[in-house]
């Protein structure tokens, strides 16, 4: 009898664990996209999360500091559309930059073009980080 | 706040951030992450130096 109860309790625990893992597969990449590193933080990968957060933040804000351009939604030139896709990968950072009117760009400075690329790459790196958080959530990676 | 970076400094900052993310996301153990991150960083910076010398040679 006690054996049956233990088995039932074990099955219930496994089921709730599966449910937690299931929700984590959605929450972790979403959180990681919204705030760089958060997808790793909520899975207790503190150092990895911190390093990813630092890398994305440094690239994004260095790009803004170099007067890089933050692309808005557009249906114009293909490179502008791709720039928007890359930028939006930064999640909240992108929306804050747009709301604060940062990233107007400056065509008179050569270094501003580097800044634009920095901001796009920050978004792309953040997407890679979010995918990594997903891989941790599904158990593909430790 | 605005700041100017030289071409080389901009490339090194870029390499450091990109290789950090590549190292963490593309490998499984801490040791492998460090090795792969350093490898990517060396390739990024080495590529910049090789490309710079190639351009200098083309110009001269």
C-alpha cells in the first residue's frame, strides 16, 4: 500500500516537474529576449546570465554612445528592414531607446556607422542568448 | 553622452562582446566555453590585423 502511495506521489511530482519544464521553455526565451541574461537568471545560471547581460548592454550602449542609428519599423529598403529586425532583438532596450528618442544617427561621423552596427549586433547576440536559455530549459544543455 | 573610438578599439570591443556570447552559447562546459571564447576573440582580432595589413599592402 505504502509502495503504491509512493509511486503515485512520484508520478505526481514528475508530472508537476514536466509542467514546470514546459512553462520554462516558453518563459526562459521570452524573458531572455526582453531583458538580456534574464532567461539564464531564472534558471539559476547567474554568471552566464551576468556575462551575457554585460556583453549585450555594452554593445547596445556603446552603439548609442557612438551616435548609431536605431531603426524604427519600416517597409522601405531591405537593409533598413533587416536593421529593424536586428535591433528589435534587444527587447526592452530597443523599446526604451525608441521611447526616449535615442539613436537618431549622425551621418557626419564615420564612427556613427559602427554604432549602428553595434546596436544591430547587440540585438542578434541577444537572440542567440535567448535561444541558449531555451536549450537549457529543454535540457539540451546544462 | 557621445564618444569616439578608433577603428581598432571598436573592433576589439566588438570582438570581446561577441566572443563572450559565442563562448557561452556554443559550448557546454566552463572550460570549453573559455577556450572557444578565446579562440573566437583571437580570430576576430587576428582577422582585423590581417585585413589591415592586406589593405596597407594593396595601397602601397
